[in-house]
């Protein structure tokens, strides 16, 4: 670019050398442009100047500028200096625009340039981006077809297959046969599915020469990134796109100046793009995955420490876990540590000292857990474990952090607080897990075994109580039968029984045993009637018997006779002195029983 | 002769001491579980159930635990459900079942039951059907005992005691018999099932083209209310109904 300006400056110097008058002029590369088309405006002054004031360019997109360049030429003893400022612009809208003059300070005075008129037409679909390149020289507008062979971008990826979380570096490098390149548009890709870390590059803008595919190229690194895949599968590392201006030598010089300075040049806008790459991302193996693994990948050393190990309750201590090494340090999550429940634990703070390089991120990440013990005593912090996936061994590794003893002294205030809180606390629930298996030997039964309920034994057992009741009732009724049979029997035998008693009374009559005689007569009568009429002994009375006899249609004469005999017996028993005809009573009783037997037989 | 008898006696006692293969497997499985070898424990418990065809609530419970530990929650729930079916009053089983139910995708709000049904089920689940059957026999016999007292007693106060207490005991025995029947139905019916397919669309009709009404996921318990070929009509805890292929389910 400098060269172009140099030429312009030289042309101006050549024509205006004699005049030596100061001229500040503005020129546009195109007087007519299309919307979106790039063009350049240049302000040049042939003197030493400063304080360039930009014109109002609100109607245009300023793609680059103001850029400054200067050239000094000594020719035929004359000294010529040119200073120029240029912008690369693109038009926003159609129309005719007048760009106001720019102002520059020379010595004590200020000088204005001319205004520039630009006509903006409709954007032309046909226009080749390479052809509409920003070119200050109106004679050179066509790009050569082989430009893209002479300039390209390579994306260099250092691995083709990585594990999840393993770093991969990608470098976008420009290879060019041209040693002068201006980037007008550089689209850096976005890496989807990756965590990206930029690798800082040296501030070296110079092009380096490198041999590639058998020839020498000017090369420059455009971007260097470290990528950490966040999902497994096939991920794409996208291409980098750029539009740049290169200066191409024309085959034949057309005018004097071209030939004089080694041929003609033209500036060509080229769109270049690197090839996209595919990266195979492998998931971490499932077998042997430690429970505390949370995505750390690389090679790490882990250490734990505390700042104090002898404190008072209520004072804070810091438990520090320092992970150092090479790997996805920036993505490391704080390990979940189970501190004793008496310790109030706060979310850990992160401290990083991490550098990104092509081999991955190196350094340390420190997790600081602030802990405040709430009760005195001796406690152990840990042991804890920290697991990561080792990319070199392709296996999980677990580092055990040894336990650290902490002794906490009780403070007075602490006691007051616990006393105020009341009746102590129930054990804190730490986690929930299922109840352990039952270890007693089970009482195994065949799966198809029938339950007891509704089985034959069940039915038989439930039939037992009703059967027992029925049995009881049967026995009872049979007993009742037997007792009623007895009274029938007695009814049948009543006559005989009475005869027996009378016989006994006859014997008593012979021995003249009065008391026993009357008693026997009395018993013979009542016994006979009681059995015959089925009257219980207790209910026997003269009146009742008479009533019953009447029902049985015994003649009243017999009833009267009965009543007389009973009265006689009673009288004789309670008045022993009375003289009565014992044999008459005996005979009458015999006669009465015989008489009644006729009626009572049925 | 003496020797032969001795041999017979030793053989007999040896048989007594030797556990059955199923018991042996249960002991081995528990050992494997203690060593966190859950896959081996599952294998051994399954052998008891499938090859020896023997079961006990403890076997289902321990198998459920092993499945829980390998995060196979549908199988864990299935076995816990089978365990509660045999031992409805065991609180450990209910506890683990509720934990396993928290791990699955569906958390269906059940339709609240009327309070007396809840009470009835609460009482019923205190024992299995045989417990209720034995209690029934005891109460039933006592009722008849009191009836006998009524018939045999001489004094009217004893008769009254016999009459009223037998009446009360008869009512009680009827209640216990109801509990036994209810438990019997619950224990011998296989109309509940666990979903085993990861995600199932429940259809409005028993055809593949039926409208999908709602989606249930593995581990959810459903009640089977009807059957048509390969299709089962199911109801979930919130009362929603639909048709599902029988291959998506495993009956409890």
C-alpha cells in the first residue's frame, strides 16, 4: 500500500516539483460505486503537517482508517515529502454524496482539502467481489484467476481424536506468495461445543518464510486457540474466512512509470477460507468411573491444606484444595466435600494461576473453603478423594487427600448460644439411603404355595366351633329326654310304689309304731299322687292335688276321702296322743289308691 | 447291622444340617451384597425365584435393594412391590419403596381416598391374609364359647354375659373375616404392574393408531382393569385411564 502512495506522491512531486506550493487534496478511488462496494478515499499533502481532522463520513461504513503513510523523495537535489491519510469505505445507501473537505494543520496555519463527490448506485449482483476491490488505480480492476492458489489459510489441528475435556489446539495460518496483504475483513469462527481458550501470540506482525509443499511461502499466524470439547461425538472445527487485498504484478507495464519501477501492480481483493476439520471426541469410559469424578481431564497433582489447625469455635478457617498440572483446569469444578456437620461450610472460592499454551492449560486452580466450626471438639477434615481422567494412561486416577486434624476450643459465647437454643438438637440427617438387606435366613416357600386362608384346614377349623355348639345342644336335649322318661317311669310305677309303702305301713301297724305308720301312709299317698300327676315334691299341697284330680275326673267322693285321710295323718303326726283306728286308716288308704288307680291309669 | 443304622442316622442328620440349594443361594447372595457385588447378588436371588421357584418377602426385598444399588429403579420397585404383597406390614420395605419411587421420572399425585377406606386399608395392611385368618378362627371360636355359656349358664347374669359377648364377638369376627378377604384379593390378584419401557404413550383405544392420551415412564405403577389381546387397559394413581401394550409392563 505504501508503494501506491509512494507512486501517487511521486507523480505529484514530479509535476509540482518546481512550484513547491503546498497542496492538500482529496481523491476517491471511484467516482461511482455500488451499495456495499468498497472504495478508498485518500487525502494527500506535500508538506510536513499534523492535526489531520477527519471529514464527516456518517453516510459511509468506515472499514479502515484513517491510515497514515508518508514518503520522502529526493530527486535532482529537490526534496519532496508526501503525507497521506486514507480510508476504506463502503456506501450504505444509494445517492449522491459530497464528502466535506478534511482539515490539516501546517505550521501555524490550517489548510482545507477539496471536497469529494461520490455517486452511489444500486448494488450490482454481478459484481465480482474481487473485481470491485478497493483500488486506487482505476486502470486495474480485474483479479487474476489464480490468486487463490497463491494465498490460502490452513487450520492446523494438533490432534484428530481426543477425550471429552482434553485440550486440542488449532492454529489458523496464512500462507501467501505475496508479501503485502491487507485484511479488510477477518471473520473469526465460533467454536460450537467447545470451551475456548485463546493462546497469546507474540506481537510479531512480520511475515515469516516457510517451506510448504515444495515452495516457499510467506506465513503469518492469524489465530491460535485451545479448544476443550464439551460433548462427545464428531465435532466440527469451523473454517476461518477472510477477505484481503493483495498486490499483484501485471504482466506488462503500460506506462512509463510502471516500466520504470519494475512493472505494473494492481490490488486484488481475495476471499480466502480454511478447510473445516472434524474432530472425534470420545466419551469417558463408564467402567471404573469413580463416584466423585466430575469432569477433570489431564494430569494433576492435588494437595489439601488448612491455614490454622487450632482455633476457637466461631472462628473461620480456610481449607484449601490445590489442583495443579496440565488439563482442563479452567473447567474444574469444586469438589463436593463432606465436612463434619459441626462446621458451617461456605461455597468455595476459586483462585487461578493458569497459562494457556499449545500443549494445554498449565498452572494451578485453588479452591478455598471457608469453614466455621460451631462447637468445640476435635475433628478430622477428610480424608477426601479427588478423581480425574488421565489422558496419558486413558484411565481414571483417584488421589486421596489425607485427613487433617483440627482442634476447636469452646468459646463462652458459643455455650450461651447453645443454651439459649434449648433442649439440644436431634441428630442431623446427612443423607438418605435405602435400608440394608434383611440378613436372617428367610422362610422360603414354593411360589405357587396356597395360603392358609380359604384352604381346607381353614374351613375345617372354622367349622369346629359351630359343631361344638351343636354337640352341646344335642347332649343337653338328650339329658332332658332322660329326665322326662324318669317321670313317666315313676308314673307307671306309682301304684307299685304305693303298694310297697302300704306293705311297709302294714308291718308298722303290727308293731304298733304309730308315728312311723302315719308317716308311711302320708308318704304313700303323696308319693303316689306326686308321681301319678307329675307334680314336684315342693308343690304338693291338698288344694293343688285336689284341683289336679278334678281335672283328671276323679270322683269327688274319692277326693273327699283323700282329703280326710291326709288330714287324719297330719292330725295323728302332730297330735301323738290322739287315739285313732290305725287299721281302718290302713284299709281306707288301700281302697282309695285302688279306686284312684282306675282313673289315673290313662 | 449296627453300622448301617449308624450310617443312616449320620446321613439323616447331615441332610438336616445342609441348607436347601435355595437357602444356600440366599446366603451367598447376601454375602455378595455385603461386598457391593450387586450384579452377583441379583443373579443369585433371581436363581432362588426362577430356578428353585421359592420365595419369601426377604428375597424380594433384598433383590430390590440390589437393583436399587445398580440404579435399576423399575426392577427395584417391582421387587419391593412383590415384597409388600407378601409382607404388607414391613416398614423397611415401604421405606425403600418410597425412596425408589422418588428416583423415577413420574411422580403422580394419587387421588385421595375416602377416610374410612384409608382407615380400613391401614388396618388391613397390618397383617397378611393368614394372620387375619388365624385371628378370625380365634374370635369365631370365642364367640361360640360365649354362646355355649349362654346355653349352659344357670343364673340370668351369666346368660346375659354370654349372649351379649357372643353377639359382639360375632360382629368382630365378621370384620376380621372381611379383612382377610380383602387381603386375600390383594395378595392373590395380579392386576397391578410396573412400567418397564423407558417412555410409553398411553392410547385412547387398544390400537397402535390410537390417540396418545398421556405418557408414563419406567418405574410407574399401574392398575390393570381390562384386557384385550396384547393390549391392557390401565389406570394410574391419579385416576387417568388408557390402553397400553402388555409388553411394556411387568405384573407384580
